[in-house]
């Protein structure tokens, strides 16, 4: 069972990202502040859920969260500042977009670029430990998948509707055949 809070503060925000290891598309991040009693069935790390269950939970999280926000960093920003810094940038943008200010940031992972005015705690595997981080992982993943489906309609050769920009054999074969798109991460080893 996932934990409700790390600090006991009512506006603790869970943070997570999606798309860090992809060859194409932006990296997304979400920040979520949940009510203390929010504990829907099946809430978990997004990687442990089916696509259908993630979508159902996305609607529930968006409807019931105290506040939530999703943000991104572009492939150009990833190239300019590197993927780790771009992930932190997307997280900071999500925190800035929260309708209710956070009092503490609970970050999935072991590293984070400190926020100018908010304390944070990094939790390795946090999306499987805390509800707010699990909720953030679901929002980051579903919103990013949605964006990759939109980009797949424009660039169908790469199979992004199926691989979400990750380095599958089919994606790499499409890169060899068609070259790069404007959405590929040029600083990454693409082939």
C-alpha cells in the first residue's frame, strides 16, 4: 500500500518524469498534490499499470487532486542542457504551474536540481512508495504518450504510437531508412 505523505505537510507535491530514455520527443514531468485521504484502487507506479488503467487513473487524479500540472522540455532543450537537466527543468515548470503552491517536493529518483524556494526529498523508487509520486508518474506518462501519438500522425514511419519514441529495433530501423525527424534528440546515439 502506498504512503500518503513523507513530511505530513498538506501541500507536499509528488514529482516524476516520463520519456527520459527516449530517442525522440520531449521529456515530460508532472507535479501532483493529493488530498490526504486520496487512495484509489490500483494507484501505483505507471510502469506497473496497463495503458487502460493509467488512462482511468489519469481522469480520476485530474478530477480529485488538490492541484496538478504537467510540463515538458523540448528535444532542443535536451540537446542544449542534457537530459538530466531537461528533466529537472520540466519538473520545475510543472511545480510553477500548480494552481496551489507546494510546500515540499517529493521527487522520484536520487537526484534533483534544488528549487529556489522549496525544500525537496528524493526517493529512489518513489513512484512505488508514495501516492503523490505514483500519481505524477501516471500523469507524466499518459500526457507524454498522448503527445507521441500526435507526433506519430505527423511522422508515421517511426512507430511512435507503439514505441513512444523509445529505442526499439523497429524505431532504429526506421531511423536507418528515413533519417532523423525534427523531433529526434540529436545528442543521443540514435542508431
